[in-house]
């Protein structure tokens, strides 16, 4: 079991592991978002179609996501999280600059797939570390802080990408090379500052079976699947912004708007979920997403699109970290790594069909179709989440502590 978080030293009111896990995510997301902010346009410059762009993202995220469940299960079995974090973050730091040598979309796919393996290895153990290091009644705040730091890196990354492109127009490869620096710093933070929670052998779980998890956990996974099926790669949002006439060098700044709002709202959203319940906030987030995607489908006005990106950050703050906190609420503490791994795997795997559907709709119908589809799936998920909430707080099969 992790050391009692109530007795740990704190920074800014946060447990040390949570604070430094956030710093690591900030640095690593600076790396990945430097790459991500320009990768769609880089791929198009290599001759990729919208469908190929979506397929590359879907394959990379989905294939690597299988590792999230495995690494979560393994970390539960051995009672350690830090080794998975070191390896996972190091892979991303080393692989990201290799995009600079890609000359075909296939090269990008291979590098992207391998780099995402790092995320697959680290995600569930890291989330388990955050959950285990959180004090009583602070789980939402902890995941909210992590989401905020994650998106703070997603602000710094596009800003750095913009600066490089401003100095070297079309210098996508220079962006990729420079991206290695913050990623390596993130690995050093884990090695030096993250402390492994000690667990005695008797406290480690024995055989972990799927039947060990409650029905409410699987029902929430089903709802998350419905939502994610309409939540395709953000790369299409950047392509939509480009298609509306926004210049390539300003695309990273548009993505920055989204991440800035998410940073500002993530911690308040996490604290709010601790007070009013996770489900209510997730219902709001799904409904907001439906409205946002409907807006992306309806307009090509540049100012309206920037405003929609801002609202998209608000949706992200209200759902991403809160959903992980809800998963942690629904399962036993000694199986959190496995449960969070299953959740993260499902989300990642579903991105493949979601991205294929969106890319085909974009290429074969028009640039509105994938957003209307996403809005419909999000609205459906909001209704299902409302049903889940009523059942869980009522007398149905999901009755239990909220």
C-alpha cells in the first residue's frame, strides 16, 4: 500500500508524488504537443489524405492501448508503479525527435506507433500512483491537478512549435528535433523525485479476474465506449481550422486556446466533482461536447472556431480527469492499476474505429459529417450517463456510495 498521503510532505497543498507526477506530465506533454500541433500539417505535406491521417492516429493509439491494461495489471501484481513510468516516459522522449527523419506517411505511422507504446506502458501505473497517493476526499482534485499540468504542457508545446515555425516557416523537422529536450527532463524528474509507495507482500492482490470488478464499472465502460466512438482524433479539429483559412503557423496557437482553458478549469472541475459527484460533471461534459461538435459542423467562421476550441477546453476539464477519478471510485484500491488500465485501453482501442469513421466521413462526404456524428454519439452518452447516475443513486442494481 502507498504511504499514508495524509502524513506526506506537501507542495502547494499537494502530495509530493502527485506534484512531481504533474511536473513530469507537463514536460512530456510539452514534447508530445510540440509534435502533435504540427504533425497533421506535416503529414499532409507528405501527401497523406484525411483518412490516412485519421487512420495513423487511430492505429497508433489503439494498438498501444492494449499495453495499458497489461501494465496496470502487472503494476498491481508487483506493487510498483515507478519502473513503468520511467520506461514509458523515456520511450516518448527518445522517439519524438525521430519524426524529423520521416519522408513518408508510413514512416510517421511506425514512429507514432512505437512512441505510443511508451504511453501504453506508463498510463495505468501513473494513474494508480496518483490515486494511491491522494488524501481522503481529494481524488478529484488530484486528477484535476494532473490534467491541468498535462494541458499546461499542451500550452507550452504549441507555443514552442509556433516560435520555431515563425523563425523557420515550414520547419516542421526542426520542431521535432527540439521536442526531445523537455521529454528527457521529465524522465529525470521521475527518477529523482517520485517515491514508490511501499506495499507488503500480504497486501498485494492474488489472481485478478474480470469477475472481480463490479457491474457498475463495466456499465460505465460501456457508456465511455459510446462517447469515445464519436470522439475521434483532435487532428481533424486542427485540419478543420486549417480548412477554414487559418494560416499554418497559427494552427498551434488555436490548439493553445483549447489547452489554456483546460488548464484553468481542470483543478476547479476536479474539486467540484469531489463535492457534487463525478457523474453530474461527466453528464455536463458530454452534453457540452455534443454542442461543441455540432458547432464545428455548422461553421467555417474563424472567430467562431476559436471560440469553439475554448469551449472544447472546458469540456476536457469537466471530463478527462473526472472520469479516471470515477473509475478509481468504482473499484477496489488494490486493483486500481488493472481497472484504470482496462479503462484507458478501452478508450484508446475505440479511437481506431472512431478515427476511421471520422476520416472517411470527412473525405467521402464533407467536413461537417464527422462532427455531426460525434455530436450524436456524445448526446447519446449523456443520456446513458444520466441513467447510470439515477440507477447508482436509486434502488437499482448500481446502488452504492456515490
